[in-house]
C-alpha cells in the first residue's frame, strides 16, 4: 500500500512513532517512580500482576491459556524481581528508542513483545492499540524512522544509506 512506502507519509509514521514512544516512556517512568517495581520493594507489583493472571487461567474459557500460566508459575513468579526491573527499564528504553527514532525496529519489536505478553496475561487495556501501532510502524519500514536518529545510526552500522 502506498501509505506504507511513500516517503511523503513518513511524517504520519513519525508522529505515530513518537506518540507510541511517549506511551512507553510514561509507563516506565510511573513504574520507576512508584512503589513495588524497583528498589527495596522490587517484585511486589509484578507479583500481584502475575497472580492476577493466574486467577484468569481457570474455568471453561480461561483468559490466560494453560501454557502461559505454566510459564508464569514456573519461571516468571520465581524471578519476579528480575522481571520487575526488566519491565520498568524496558518500557523506558522502548520509549526513548521510539521518541528519538534510534534503533527503532529493535524498540518496536521489544514493545510489541511486551504488549503481547501483557495480553497473554489476560490484560487488555491499551495493549491491543499499542501492539497494532507497533505492527503498523514495522510495516511502514524506513518511513517510520527516516525522520529520526536511525537516519544517521543505521548507515554507520550497515554501511548503507537509508532511503524510503
């Protein structure tokens, strides 16, 4: 589709990318400035979230599938403190990446992966919207980051000029 590949639409994708980055950055800042994500209470908030997900893994039509509940029980909960830091600082890094347009595809993949895991844990909220925005930006390709630092970073990494 023309809207994804025509460089004249890159401003639309840039606005969407910055908006998405702002959503991630503010979510991460809320976590590191709030209680239960980092510091002496690290793991408290994510443990509550994960236990809530396990409660959604029961019944005839569970919101959380058995295999994901098994992952939560056997891996995520025992490592709640590590996941707590990963989520809080991961959200901030995704936000910075997308706002600056620096390593944008990595940021989009990381953000989409976090959204997918939140949805697999039975949480809807804004996750489908953020996930869809990330997918659209990935489809937009270079138009999503040509108006960002990737215009300068990627040629250094791949020794190739970035064009849309």
